């Protein structure tokens, strides 16, 4: 915004353990500065650019992890993500 850095995201590509020819895009985190008014717009733009990069690198799909109860899950669903796996844990 106005040539200032207002947010960032982190993603990488790895290959499937079961199908080494399959590339998978993974994003770990998106964040914005606290004083940004329209955070979701900035986050959406960051994601779109990362998605373009994954697509250019011929990734088959994009993954992310969302902790249970995280309000960002609704945002990710709007970006086209669906839940695929549910992890269960027992605290020892």
C-alpha cells in the first residue's frame, strides 16, 4: 500500500512422499501490520500471488494447517480450501 510493506506470507513447495512426481504447495503463515484497515483484502492479495507462484511451479494442490477453533478457517474456506484430514491428539 503506497509502496510500503504492509504484510507478508510464507510458502514453499515439496514433493509427495507417495508420488515423488507430485508437487505440493504449502503455506504456513500470512500476517499484516496491526494498523492496516482492510487486513482481509491484503491477506487475499498475498494469497493470490502465492497461488499464482504455486501454479507456475506446477503444484497439484495447496495445503495449510489450521488449529481447531481458529477463526481464519472461514477465510481459508472463502479462498477455496476444504478440510481433508482431521488430526486427533491425546495429551500425556
